[in-house]
């Protein structure tokens, strides 16, 4: 983000207005959620993260900057464990200062995650990661994910494979719909590409396996046109804005009607929900 703002001279705020709409949406449904925040947002959007925390939502870490920690092609580390720990601990400290609470959750930028990263996260005091997306289309991890579903699990050291041995960090994978092929349905781009009913069905199917994850970004519901960046993906933002907000409202209302608890990933009693 720092590099972007050094080069960009136009107006750029696609975060404040949709974030405030999300806060109002959660207020309406009496929902407390987890916001995975990139620490440099605090510098560029003063008061925004403080407002999220003041509304009672959990603040979790999405990195110091929104950069991948493993190579998207080879899945090899792009920095050493010690450098990753240094950067992530700094982000954790910044977010804790703003939120006034311990930051115990992590999500890897772009969901590119390696088993070694979880070992480092455990070393610096994180209690959970939520980055693993099991599906039949792509794998953004450095493991084959054999034996991993959408249910929470303890990963083996230095891998993302499940183990029966408890440790101080747990992985909370994303939802998928199994129709022969495993279709990712946790939200984000899939809310834009697949629509509300497929995402909802994937969430409900995943809930049969255990606690699962629904996520979206403020930018998903921004009605504004974005700068002409990422021209290699011209259809990526074809659907966004109010149509996506309405899909989110539909999904949340259906979950609440079914009596399914919707809330933050982690609560202050150290209990998983």
C-alpha cells in the first residue's frame, strides 16, 4: 500500500464508506465479527480501525502490508521465518495498540499460506490462523491438504496437514460445497462470481462438518469505479457494490432464521464458536 500511495495522485478511499456500511449492517443484525486488518491501513485511514474496535468487533491481523509471504507459483518462502516473525509481530503490536485488545488471529494476504508460517505465528502468540481454502480449483498453500476439510483442526509442525496432537495454534479453514468437485464458498470473490445461494449452500454443508467461515471485503460492496489497475482480470470486479451487499444481507438473514450463531472467530473466554 505504501508503494501504491507514493505513485497514486488521485483520490483513493474505497474503504471508509463501505466499512461504515458494514458496521451499520452488523448493528442491524446484532452481529459481532472479526475484521482481519492490514496494519498499514491505520496509517492511511486514521480512526477507521479504532471505530471497528469501538463497535465491539474483534481485530485480527492480515499482515503488516498486503504482500504474499510465499511465492504464488512455487509456494516457496519469500522471506525467512525470522523476518516474517519480525514483520508480523510489528503488525500485531500496532493493531493491539489501536484496538486495546490482544490480537490472536491471522489471515495470510491473498490466502497464500505455508505450514512454516503457522509455526512462526505460534511462536509470537497467535492462537489461530484462517487462511486455508480446500477446493478442486486451486491450492494457495505449500501442502497437499490431504485430510483437511472445512472443519477446524490442529496442523502438524511445518506443514498444514492435520494432527490429533493439540498445540497452541489452530487452523480454521474456509467453507466449500462438495458436489463431486469442491467449490470454494466462503465468500469474497465467490460472492461476486457464484451468487448468494451457492455460497449459502456451501456454508450450510460446511457447518455440518464443524465451525466454518464466511468473509467479505469492504471493497466488495463499494459502488465506486476503481482505478484501471489489474487489467489482466477485466471481469474480476464486474459484480460489486449494492448487489453484493444484498447477497450478504440474504445470507446473514437465512443463517439467523435457521438459528445458526454468527459471530467473531474468537471470543474473550478463549472458546471457539
